[in-house]
C-alpha cells in the first residue's frame, strides 16, 4: 500500500494539534469577560486538518487517522501519569507544578476521549456526506457545517461529562467554547481552500465516498 508523504505530513500536523490542545488546556485565558481554556486557539486546527483529510483522502483514511490520534493521545497520557508517580530526585522541586499542569483526573480524561471521538467522527461523516450531496461544490459549506455539528457535540460532551454537578459547571461554557472554535474555523476558511486545492493537485485526485462503509470501527 503506497502512502503519500503529504498524507503523512497532514496526519502529523493533525495529531500534533490534538496533543498540544490537551496539554495547554489547563491554562484559562481571558477574552474580555469570557474565560476559555488556552486550547481554544489550537484545537480548531485539528478539525481543519481533519476536514482536509476527509476532503482529499476520504473518510476511510480520516477514520484511521482519528483512531491514530486517539492512540497517540492515550500513550501521551499514560507516560505523563507514569512520570508523575516515579520518585523525584532529592533536588527536584517541581512535583506540585508537574501535577498541576500535567495531572489529569479520570473524569477529565473520559470527557476528553469521548468528546474527541464523537466530535471527530461526526465531523468527518458530515464532510463526506455533504460532499456527495453538493457534488464537490461549496467547500466552505462543508467545512463550517461539519464543524458546527462536530465541535458542538465535542464541546457539549466534554463539558457535561467533565463538569456537570460541580461548581465549575456553567451552561454558557458550552456556547462560548463552541462559538469560539467555529469562528476560528470560519476565519481559517481561505487557508483550508488553499491547502485542499494544493493537495488535490499534488495528489492528482479528488476522493468521493460513494461506496464507503461509514462505521467508525471498520479499519
């Protein structure tokens, strides 16, 4: 099976954005009176690269990369946890900071993994189906439409599972997170067009999922 070097690059960028978002999400930033995790500045780019994967290479490749991203993120979390429990050197004074920045509670991890899988697969599914419906036209409609659904589910699942029943839960958090992610994706539409057009020309193809099994579990 021949794998394009460009597919590997886009996949690497996708997974890098995903893990970076999970790493920096611990910091809360202030945008006026709205407070959001710092991950809001990078996580939408994982959806952009996910859109590119589906648009150029098809759902079957996007599905593989989504699962690869999940596995890579899981490996990252396992070794972060291992590093946390290993005994520190006598002169090491950063244990508390390490636990604050890199420590994940099981509830947060469950919320993150569930939101990611549901959101990414819904995003890719809608991208592929809308491409068939629109006969490959209106890329902007497909990218923004799929993000509205995928990011909406991702954000809702994460916040509900992670914070429902705790003092940190504020229903408007879902709207703020979702809206900011969609705005970033919409603002990046010209970049998405350029990348998609370049890859289609370089790969000499434009994939349509006419006979694809859309089960997320069929690898």
